C-alpha cells in the first residue's frame, strides 16, 4: 500500500475560484492528497464527499482532518512536516483516536514516515527531491534562497536569465524534472517551470518553494495557513472520506444531489471514465460545475496557475465538460 503523493502537486486556487461552493452546496471531490479538498472546505460548503480509490491517499486525508480537529496550528504544522519537530510520535498519539481503524493501522505501521514528516514522504515528493538536489548542485542553496525571496516577476525574469540560465540548467534541468514528474517532454517541463518562476511573485508560490527548497517559507497551502486554521477546524466535520471507486460512490447518491465536482488532477488516472461520466451527469444538479486538471491541452477552459507540472484546469458546467474531456 503506497503513499503516492503527500501533497497535491497542483494549485487549488483556480479550482476554488471556478467552483465557488456556497453554504448550501454539496461538493464531490476526488481526494488526491487532500489539499484541494481542504481549500474547497474553506469556502464553507454544507458537505464535501471526498472519495479516493487508493487507500493510503484516503488515510492521508483522514490524518490531515484529524490534525485539524485535535491540534493547535503550530502542532499541526509539526505533525505533517511543515515545521521542524522531534515530537511527531507524541502528536500522532493525540490524533489517532479520530481516525478509522484502517487509517490508524496504516499510520501505526509506518512510524518512520510519520517521524520524517509526511509532506515529503510520498513517491512523488521523493522523486522531486532528486530534482531539488540537482538544482542545489547547479545553482547553490544561497542562489535558490535569494530567488525564492523575490516578489517582482520582472526582477525574477532578469535573475533567471542572468544567474540561472547557464549550460547545465539549459541542458539538463528539463530532463531531470521530466524524469521526476514522469512526463515525456523535457522541453515542455522546462518551459513550464521557467514560466512559473517568472509569472507571479516567487515568495508567494508555495509549490515552487517546496520544489526548489523542500520547505515552505512565507507562503503555504491554504489549509496550512494560520489565518485559515480556526475556520477549517470548525468545519472539518463537514468532510466525509470514502475509500472506494468514485463512480461506485456516485452510483449510491440521489440524482441531482451534487452542486460541484472537484476532480483535482485525478482525471488522467481514473480507470472507469465512462461509468464515472454517466454518474456525474445523473447526480449533478442543474448548473453544477466541474473542475479537472488535465495533462493534455484541452483547447479552452484552462486557467493560469502556479503549478509546475504541465497541464491546466478544464472548468465547465457538467454536460459540456463531459463532451470535451471524454
């Protein structure tokens, strides 16, 4: 049972802006690593049904929710690995009673993962650590720190051209990054990375910070922010985590019962797309919205985001979305 990703590898803000869940809405989400689920929860929907077919990923979201409920903000950061700590085993003992027996059994059986800080321990994060080591070797840690402190995209572009764009960066960075992401096109990966590095203030891009430095500095994902913590703690019980195939869970829900579908970046990995599409059409309420981050170019409906991996969000109402992404 493998933990594929400990953090969502995409920016949840475009998804949240598009879906705009209201106070009476029910959201159906594919959990992924759970970060975008908790970002959507911040909008205050009535219910979030978070479904994940991969057991370890479902148990990860359970753990994040348990930490929100039982810990103070600084302790929550320590438990997950967003802050240095020597007391993670003790913090886990304080949250484990909130987990399902299956989730508790999984995490109790992986104390090494807990002790090292979960956020860096997924297969995806460990693969990207190899790219981080490459960047540290080629650019040096001081140069990386200086870049991540910048707040002017124009200045970032100048620094990238003047200090970063040497032979080793141009020749090898795309290849190393593509290998870590499992993407077939190194040139596309390098173009995307450099666009992200110069599109918005570097100090505000937590995805870039983790990729290049392996830790958060100024910015953090929404659910790790101190200003969001208290409201998420109050609303954490509105999330129901289900470990099952998404289409099977939808099949058990009433027609027209879902107001928003948040698929994260799971679409390309889903095994049973046709029955899933049919169930989305049946369970989506009139005007229900769907957001899915796709690896391939969709020809429309994409939004710019801070995500390093190539691709973009497809955002639409249910029936046009099904026709387009099917």
